[in-house]
């Protein structure tokens, strides 16, 4: 499955993949920006992006989950096949359950801006995504739609209500 986001918005794609219980990787491309959303049986499990600001390290720093110097030290000590989340957990910089919460929020944070993309391309590759070693989340499409709506509401709109 492939096409253009102006013909089929992301919300529709996610709803369809969830309804079909699809497993695979949905790749979104807009100019030089590429994001991948991994599905397992219709549920979002993981997301990745080629933007520096979308990296887990930057998210953890931005959300005050882990001090920047600790994140940078962990990044510097990453070995072959070692992931940032597992390194931070192993060093006791963050508890496993707290890291899982942040990874979930990070996945949502990577995906939400894509709902606003009016141009760009998408491609879905069927199969089980290779996310071995990654902390994964189980996020339903409705949760993403709700988070998108939350992010669109302004303070002025809340005050008006």
C-alpha cells in the first residue's frame, strides 16, 4: 500500500491499519523528513524519525526526565546493539516503568505532527517490524487522535469554554 497524504490523511491510514489488525511499517516522507510507525496486529508499537529533535535522547532532555549530562554520557557509552533506554535503566538513571511511560510519550510525540501533513507520501510494508531491543508501547489509533485533539486546543479556546 502506498500513496500520497493529500489523498489519504494519516488518521484514515491508522484507522484502517488498526481495523485490519495489520503488522508492518508505515513510512511517511515529506521532503527530507522521514518517519516510520511500526504496527503489530493493528497497534502502534514504536515510531522513529530522521529528525534530531525526534530522537529519544532529545525528548528525555526536553521533558526533564533525565538530566542532559546523564543522557549525553549514556549516548557516549553506547556499544554495539545497545539502546539508550536500556543503558539509562541499567545505570539507574531512570526506573524501568518511568522509562516505559516516557517511551510511550515519545512515540506519540513523533507521530502527532504528521497528522498536520497535507503533502508527502506514505508506504506500508507488511510484516513483523524488526524492533528487537526497543522498548515498545501499545498505542491505539483512538489514543493518537485524542492526543492530536489535545494539542490543537489553545488556551484561548479553553478560556472561551
